[in-house]
């Protein structure tokens, strides 16, 4: 027993959508619509919709009447002196406008699909914490240097040059240490105080380093951050 014939009907948003479908299906130009052929197929689609108990709205019926009117106008003879325009012109304009809207709707739908599963986090207000100011006295720096030297003494025997007086024969200028610290901070942004002390080759150089750090701290150009492993020198305000 043969199965009953069934129809697969596409869902059309309206009569213009159905007309565009028929024009595309027949591969004809939208500017030169064969009204008789399109009207026959249009009526077949309406009959199929009625057979499938689908709702045929008044818009579809009104378009069918308009197509019949255009067909009847095209059957009448046209005289050049009357200068009548093509009766299909309003229909073509409506189809072109609907086609543009349909294309724009498709693009907007694609954009909506792209961001459908994306969720953005609202911006958080960052509270700027005030930078603490460090003002270390000479006693604190002296204690730090003593601690560093004592730690170094436990690691290895002190060199003989450290016993040639508190200050060496050739005093080290403080200005040189100021320039050295400023240059290194401009490149490294932070310095380990212990490493600077251990780089000194004499007591005189340690004293010059001590005075340079103290001078920069008083001028608020240098910040001394105390850490568990020692002291860190940074530019003030960072």
C-alpha cells in the first residue's frame, strides 16, 4: 500500500518572502518577473497551505489579488503615446526593500549568535592605596650595615684591608655613590642594600654608601623597604 502524498512546506514570514522564494526557485530576474508563471505557483503554495490546515493570512490573499491585477494589466495592449509605466514596478520596489531588510536581519542574527554565550564582568573600581613613606634614621641604616657585615663575617674570614682603619687612606666621595645609586635605580628600579654593601672594597666606601643612602632618603628621592631578608632600595613613590 502506497503511503499518502505529503508536502514539505517552508515557513514564510509573509507574501513577499514567498515571492522571493519563487523568484529564486525559478531563477528569474527580480526586475523582469514572469507574473503568469509566478502567480500560478503562488496560488499552488496557498492551496497547499490550506490543505495542511495552515493559516493563510489576509496578507497572502491580498498579494494574490495584486498579482492577478498586475497580470490583467499586462494582458492589455500598451500604446506608446500613453506612456504607461510597467505595472510590476511597485512590486519590484517592495521586493527589493524587503530583500535588503532580510539581509540586514540575517547579519544582525549572526552578530547576536556570536555574543550569545559570552559574558562580561563589570569593571571593578580599583581603590588606590596610599604609598607609605619611609623615613629611616642614621641609626637604622647603621644597624642594617652592621647586620650585613656580621653576616658576611660568619661566612668567610674578613679580608685584611678591612683592618686598615675605619676610613681608608683615600676617602671615597659621597657624590660618586649618589650617582651610582641613581643610575642603577633608573635601570633596575630596585636594589638590594646588602648587595651594595658587600660590593664595597673598603670601610671608606661603606661609609660613602651609607651617607649617600641617608641623603637620598632625607630628600625623599629614595624609599627603603624593610623585608624579612634585609632592606630594599626603591625610587620614592613606586
